[in-house]
């Protein structure tokens, strides 16, 4: 089992757990240097033992209050400024996190990468513009934060299953896109 999966909890076979319990019970009676060696032995036994995860891959540990507030700030900023040029570095700076920490925490919190989340917000705005305005597709793309029409068309189709023109036509035709 990869170490990165350990944050989802681990279950060890009963033989391993019984062996570890026995070793742990006697640690307090050992001299400090013996205690350290015994603890290393216990950890080595756990590392060698097969383990299974206690939760599914979709499990996300709860974030502490400060981290949650930082991610809320990031999401609000993205939702309010999606039409502008946004970078991971800029949003990380706003949340007082390094870009790497921001990416890791944002994905764990939202289930999406920064780019994936931003694209979803932009496509959602484009869908609304296609329904509520008569603006041409290029204008909708630009107003939604996309700077490249072919990229907009590709991202829109991936997220909706339709091109922007097909989406508008389906909505105007009374179908629910």
C-alpha cells in the first residue's frame, strides 16, 4: 500500500495487530534506548505487513477552520474574477499559501485541480450567457474568460457534451441541454 494512502486509514491483518499490541504494552517498562529500538521494530513490522485502506479513494479528510477559510477565499475570488486572467500563483498568493500547498489543499478540498475548477466556473458562465444573451460564440468565450476560441469549444464540449452552438440551439428548441 502506497504511503500516500495512509491518510485514509489502514487496517492490518489480525496477526500483525496482535503482535503490535503486545509490543506496545511493554514499551513503558523498557529503558529509553530499548524503547526506541522496540518502536522501530513495531514500525518495521507494520511496514512489511499487507494493509488495506479503511476508506474509499473519494474520501477527503476534513480541513481545519483556517484552511477551509483560505479555500473559501480562493473559491470566492475565482467565482468573482473568472473572466480575468487567473493563475494558480496569483490565487495562492491571495490565500497566503505557496503554489504547491495551494494546489494540494485546493484539490483535496474541492476534488478538482485549480485549472479544472476554473474551467468549470467559466463553462458555467458561458452556458448562462448562451441562454440569456444573443452574443456570438466568440464573445461568449471571451466574456467567460477564455482567450482562445478553439480551446473554449473543446472545453465546453467536454463538460456539456455539446458545442456552444448546439447547446444554444437545444435550449432555444425547448430541450433541456
